[in-house]
C-alpha cells in the first residue's frame, strides 16, 4: 500500500505544471531583484520589501514600523496626501503598503502602457525615497491607532493575541506589540529616522511581474532604489529562547474563553517546513478533516472552530493551536487538545491522512499561483527569505516526498511539550 501511495504522489507531483521562470539579479544599487516576464495582460505589478518590520521598532516605541509604512502615502516630495491620491486615480494605478514582524512592503499595480507606467513608477519612487511624514497626518494616524489599540484592549481575542506573543517571546522583539503608550511616544522624527535606517537600497528586495522585458525590469529596479538611503545592512535580531511550559490566565467577563497554545518553532528556511506543513494539515490545518476539529467540535461540541498552524519567520516563528469555548468547559477542551497533540506527536498521521494531506496541498498549488497578484506574493516570499528560485517547482515534489516518519521526526524536533505556553482569556 505504501508503495502505491508513493507511486501515486510521484505521478501527481509530476503532473503539476511547472511554475513560471523566475529571473534574479542584484541591481547596481545593491537591491536584490526578482522578475517574472508575463505579457498575457497589459499590467505591471511591483513590490518592494524592506527589513523594516515590527521587530525593528525601538523597545519603547513599538508601532513605529507600522506607522512608517502606513504614512508613506501621506506626503512625498512635492505631493501632499490628496495629490498622491488624485495622481493614482488619474493613472489608474493602485498603491498599498503594509508591515509585519519581519518586513515592510510597498506594492504598485499599474497599466503597462508607456504613459501610465512612467507616471506610476515615478510616483512610487517619490513615495519610497522622499516621504515627508506631515505633522498633521502623523498626529491623525497616531490618534486613530491609539483609539484602535484601546478598543482592542477591551476584546478578549485581542488581549489573548497580545499576551500570547509576549509569553512566547519574553524580552524579544517578536514579543513586543504596539500599545497606546508606545504609540503616544512616537514623533515625526522617529518615523523619518526609521525610514532612513531601514528603507535602504542595499536592504531592498524588488519583485517585478508583468508586461515588461528583462532590460526594462532592470531599469525599473534601479529607478526605484537609486534615490533610497544608502544605509547599512540591518543588524541581526537577537536569538529566540524557548519559553518554559507555562499557563497564563487572564480575567475577563466574556462568556467565551479564548485559548492559545504554542511555542516558537521554525525559520522560514528550515528544511522541516514541508513535513510540518503536511503534518499540520492532519492535526489542525485541514478544516473539518483535521483531528482537532473532529475531536473538539464534532465529537464533543466544545468549540465552533479549532485550528493549528505554523507561522515561520526570519527567526523561529510560532506554532499555534487556537480555539474559543464556553469558559466553564475550557479545562475539558484543553484536555482534549492535549490528548490529540500528544497522540499525534507519538504516532503522526495515518497513511490515509498523509495521502489526503499531500493530495490537498499539491492539488491546491495551481490555485495559489493563478494570477499575477498571487505570483507577486511568492516572488516577495522567495526574495525576502532567500528561498530557491525554483521554489514553486520544488513545492509539489517536496510535499509528495514527505513520509510519516518525516512528519513524526519534524514535530518531535519542533513541537516540544516542555516548552508549550497556554494563554486563556476569560478563564474560570
């Protein structure tokens, strides 16, 4: 039977269409560039990523990374906020920015016609290189952010998420999240300094996909990064230390207990990623077919939803199991979760579960790369984390090659019961 499964998945992986050709080079500015040429649509998508995520915020000013990213379009060069917005409308272009723990991203979608493309790229260059961070916009966004944080601090789900991060990463930048107090301390000069230190040409990853040829893509990468601060490479983050097993209970009047269980696990480049991904589909990532869902929801009705997932980062990111349940049955639900996880660590998935997980992940690959926007996300992922250029081609083969022993070994290496942290908000 195992041989038949292996043959079936080898054939299935071979049938998956090869991913698009990714070209890579380093621009004269020092920026790393990743490019897919695609002339199917008259569209150009560009994303620039910087080592400017929340983990780079000063300890007493958490939130400066997200504010910096969010205020890039508030004013740049000779343009104010309204002029930037109007210019994008005139060009039929879309500009967006975001940040997470590891990086900040700025993305542009524009028509590839000469006039619109030139205008949109020129505007993006200005927004990236000379943001003005107008004082009125800074105060407005600070006020809005502080109000949102204060509101979130009343909700059990937000409280649980914040306490969970702090418990998994005590004293580490990954565990520091914005608070009303930290945001209140941020001034315009902090945003300008953060931009100068982290939005640098040598630290930029430029992802380009769409209706341009290689030579033009090379010119675009230079155009967008040559005016950025030169800067130095960002310093390495401090290492992650695994927490000791702990349970944190937070009082709250909610009728539902919000529960998070987990620990720091893997880097994005860890070779165990595929085995953990496949195994987690069975444990809690496969929706109604996952063991956690069957045992916690279907058999006992303890929760409407229960899940598990890995979130790899530059440094070990969290493995998390999450659920909500009536506060009076929280301990019963936790006991079921613990039993399911303990059994999975001991035995791994069955042959049938393994086959179903691999089939789902491989079959779903085509849908994950069926648009330029989705491919841009993968270009960014490959570039920022230094994954192989043939990552999209490797994915189905790597998934198909995972064995039950691989899953058991990977989970035992990374999901260690002695380091699991449990956070319960609204616990009896």
